[in-house]
C-alpha cells in the first residue's frame, strides 16, 4: 500500500485518476468506490444517492452522488454497464466512506457492457500511484481518516 | 460599466434564477419549457460564464500568483468539468420526464454551485481587477456580448 500526504493508495486497484477506484471481480463485474484523497476532499459525507440495481449507465455517467456540508459531487463509472449491486449501508450512513473507502464503503458493482474494453480508461500499479500523487498535490489534499 | 467581479457575481445570480425557473417547470410538468430553460442555463453557464473564466480570468489569476496552475483554479476547473456531466444528466432526466431523477441531480448541482460560487466570489473575483492589465474590461465585454447574443435568440 502506497501512502502520500497521508493518503492511502493501494497499488492493486484500478483508478480513473480522479475520484474513482475499480476492482475487477472473478465474475467479470467491477466493484467501484472512491479513493482516500477523494473522500478527504469531500469532508464528512452526509448524503449518498446510488443508482438502483438494473440501471444502465454510459461511461462517465454518475453511479452515485455524494454530499457533505462543504462539498457535493458525483461518482462516474469508467465504462458503460449495468448496476448489479449497490451498497445500501451507505444510504443510511454515508460517513462510512470517510472511514473505509476501499473496504466496507464500496459503492456499487457494475457489469460492463464490453468486458474486453472495461479497463481501457483505468490505470493501475506504480504509474497510477504516481498520477494520483500528482492529483493530491494539484488539489493540495492532506488525507485524514475518520475512525467513527 | 460595473467591475468584472460585480459582473461575474451578478451572472451567478442570473444563472441561479434560470436554474430555479427550470426546476419550477419540472415541478409543474412543463417538460418542453423545462428543456428550453435548462438549455438556456447550460449555454449561459458553459459557453458564457465558464468560458470566460477558463480562458481569461483563471489564467490572469494564475499569472498573478506566479506558479502555473494554482490549487484554487485547479479545483474550480475540476468543478466545471464535473458540472458539465451533471447538466447532460439533467437534460436526459427532462427528456425522460423523470422528475425524481431530475430533482436528485438538481440538489447536487445546486450544492456544487453554491460552494463553487462562494469560493469564486471570496477567493478569486476580488483579485481580478489587479490580475488583468485592462482591469477585466475585455472579459466584461465578452460577458456582455454573450448575454446580448442570448437576448436575440
């Protein structure tokens, strides 16, 4: 696990180099969430809306919207696909994203329309970590994790 | 002529009113009006307001600060990029006559705009007159021209 300005950046995930991480699952779907620097930028989240299971999204459209007292934004999907699961716990307690953005606070699972090209807009490994470090510097983020 | 910071601030208010009018049209199921108002809002904000900021105001502020892209303008540019996607999604919700979906996006967009506009008004606009050699006259003219064009539509 890489760390930069307090932000955790797992090297095995795939990133859109902005807010989103994606993890390929064995069944061909992808679990999607937001990164540690993104959750820090957002502040303590108070509201989460996640698209219903079965919703089809084009690449770049928002699978979820998140709001805190000081920030609001969307979670775009990096490829076209259908939502096959969503993390309902976040609807009740969006603050979980501030606590465990790479674990319990995953946002949705999406089945890509074209699995062969799903990773095309995503980046992983040391190159992705370097690009995310540049993102953290650009927006002047210093990560903090909430414990409860 | 008003100063560039006043002009930009007034444009925030004008755009907020347009978006509010669009939301009212959605609530009253006047879908055609809503589509027209959203397009008027989108053109005003994307092709007018954001265009002037990204091509004239942000570069002037960055030059004043002297370190290339500043974290403030980076964040504001990113806000613009995120908003463009939301505007498209709002248009699709109107096309689908889906008020619930529209209202979800509206709530997020209004929160983004409130925070984004407050930051511009507090941290960017007050420095513009000093940052631009003509004190913002060309940008003010571009804003006036854009609003004039809309008036003739």
